[in-house]
C-alpha cells in the first residue's frame, strides 16, 4: 500500500492547492505523520517521502489553478467562426457536441453544439454560423464557452492518418451492426462497442439518462474491464503462456481505448490495467488500489487540466468505490455483490453528478444491477456481428440475434426505470467545497465501518476480478 500512499500524497497536494487551502498542508501533514509513526514506528522514510510528494503536488508548476477563462470580446459579438474539430463528435438529444479549435475570429478552444444530423469527423475544418455563449464546459475544461450552431460547412479534413483510420473503422463497425441489429437495440450495441450512439432515438437516450445508463455508451472504464475480462476468459486455463496472455490483454485494452478515442475515463482504466498487468508480469501481487492511485496521479501530472474533466472525476470516484466494496462482498452471497457494487458506484458518483449536472437517479443502482450481466453479452454479440459480416451478410444477421436479445433487454429495463415517477430528475447542485466535504464524510464512514465490523474491513491481498 506504500505506492498508493505516495500517489495519494501527490493528489492530496494538488487538491489542497485547488481548494486554496495549501496553508493547511503543514498542520495536516504533522497530524498524519505523528499518527502513522505512532502506529508504525519503522515507517519514517515512507512518511518523509509522502510529505515531499505532497509538497510537490501543492507547488507543481504544471498543476495550474482552476481555469477561469475569459471569452475574448470578438467571440461574443461574432456570428461566424472557423476552426478544426479536435475530438470525436458525440450526439445527444437535439444536438451533436464537438470541441473546435478556432482560428477566426480569434484563436480559442470552444465547445460547438451542432444540429443533431450534422455529419462531422475529427480533424474536419469547419465554418460555423451561430452565436457564442460564455458558459463553462464540464467535458472540456479548457474551453472558453459554447457556440450554438445553426449551420455548418465542412471545408476539408486535416486529421493525421491514425485519426482518419479510426474514423473509418468506427463508421464501418457502426454501419455493420445497425444493418444486422434492429433499432433501438442496434445503435445501443454500436454505442457500447465504439462510443458512437448517435443512432439511438431521442426517446431511448432520455430513458437511458433517467435510468442512469448513460455510462453504458459513454465508453467508461467499466467497458475496459469487460474487454480485459473477455480476453482473460478466452486465453485462460493454460491455453497460452502467461507472457502472451498479458501481452494480448494489454493489446486488447489499448486497442479498445484507441477505437473509442482515448476518452479520459477509458485512458485512466487502460493505464490502471497496464500497471496491474506489469505487476503480474514481474511476479508481484496485483494491487488495484495502487494501480488506481498512480493512474490518476500520472494523468494529472501529465495533463493537469484533466482533473477538472467530469468524466475523469466520475471514473476515479466510481472505481474507488468498487475497489473499496468488492473485496468485502467477494466471499459473501452473490446477491449481496449484485446489490452492493452498483449501489456503491452510484453513491460515489452522486456528489459529482449533482455538482456538474444537478442530476440524480434513485433507480440507477437497481437498474444497473439488472443489466450488468447483459453488457458482456452485448459486447460479444457486437463483435460477432462485425466478424460475421466479413464473411457473409446472412451470418451477420444470425449473429445479430445474439446481440439483439441482451441489448433489447437492456433497453426494456431502461424504459421501465424511466417510467417510475420521481425516480430521477434535477436537484440543487453542490459547490466544490461541499463535494469535498461529502467525500470526506463517506471516507470517514467507510473507515468507521471497517473498525466497527472488523470482518467487513480490508482483506489482505484482495483485488478486483478481471483486468482492473
């Protein structure tokens, strides 16, 4: 756990700086150090190193303060904008969202809300007609605002070869799946595999949002875990040497991350899986707590602004909850694990959902528990459709049935959850300080429960099943 402590020290220093309470570092560090040294007198070196890393987190020169970006005056009055699409377009009810690096009227990064049926790709050079709104973005902390677009023209594409290849791959996969799997299940299968759920109807999207299923097509770290688990099953039981199994697992995880556009949550999960697999490669026990802490710390150190990204924050919080709860219920009844894991993940994500979006969903834990066993079957069915379509369309149609059954069942559960009155909606948002206080209270409750019920406490050597 020393590695997790050191990574947590870095993140703690960055958090103290962001909260404007770096001056608390000295008294807090003194209290923690005295406590640790009282319990473990031989840990003086580890405590000293943790203090140094905490100080580095506070003063890290790249960990810039929370961005307070002011929109340049020409943007506020402009009605035409031109620039290059920076990321993979994401479609939502009523609009398509992309990040655009503008070159006119000024150089700036903005979020563009395009008409839903507008076709653009990563790397497209676009001319946008609309109006600029100086409002912050939870998915692109570096953006100075949002351009609500009425019309868009694509002048060309400047994406590098690897981005164009990914665009072609994703469009090909989506087209093959939607030909073989009827709506509304087909676009959902495509969304789970590639993150491109633009074919989903507005009714289905709203049902998924109300049921708390949006993460299923938002290509989160959980999708990466499913990919790793499938590879582990296919290569398990001594079919291949251990080294090849680890290499195949790494290749599958990073290939999936590349396919879905290296979203922050997916990159965090892939990095976490890499650290865990490298530990296994070297013959060390897999420590998911350390892997989670260092994957988050490394991403923050390499790209400091990522810590303000809603997807990254939700991914870290939910995974931390799963890391905390799963080893405690692993030896108990299966029904307990099915209830406890989605409940813990939803509880951990709720403060951030309220902070960023002001949304809540009371049925999300139940709904996610019902559909969790179906998602691996959805992914496997989607892969079977793509592979079968390379042989013959009839085989693709037959494989489409395998994908349609679990996908349609998931859609049905989402629609059922969405019909329950008062199960989801909007709530007052939490400010940043309130979010930190809530998480401190949750952590204190967890520690207290571990102390009050020792059998429920941390298990030695416990780790999550699957890749991460």
